């Protein structure tokens, strides 16, 4: 199992639009593509807020295939385009960390 921790840093003044797009559309498309979102949170305060979430995959190949499907998903591409029409991209940057589980020794 692989867990991926992603953090989205919005452009100034775009946090609310980014969070709304994630809640209204992204999570629904994740479900459709069987990308398991384990949870999502807001980190920071006011102008320093970011969106943090965890996804879970069976293995690296599963993760690659699902992110590829998401990046090519026609509905997602249209939603992204529409949400960015007024003022450009909502995100300034993003980070991604892969978390591999450790198993405790049976002592």
C-alpha cells in the first residue's frame, strides 16, 4: 500500500475557489476513478492557508495509472478550464510525498 500526501498552495486570494473546486468536483472525480481520498484538511491561517489531503493506492503502478487517468479525464479538464477562466490557475504550487507503511516486528 502507498499513501500520498499532497499539499496545494493557492495563488493569493484563490484559496476559497481552490477549496470549493476540490470539494465540489475533485473528490467526486476521484471517487469515479477509484482514487481513495483518506481525508482532506486546511493547513495554516488566512493568506497562508493550504489544502492538504491523503490518497491511498495499492502500489506504484496503481498510483501512476490513476493519476494519469485523472489528468486525462475530460470532465476534470473542463472543470479546471472553467474555474481558471476568470483569473488563471488557482494554485501557485503543490507538493507530493509518498509515504510507505512500516510494519512493527512481532516480538
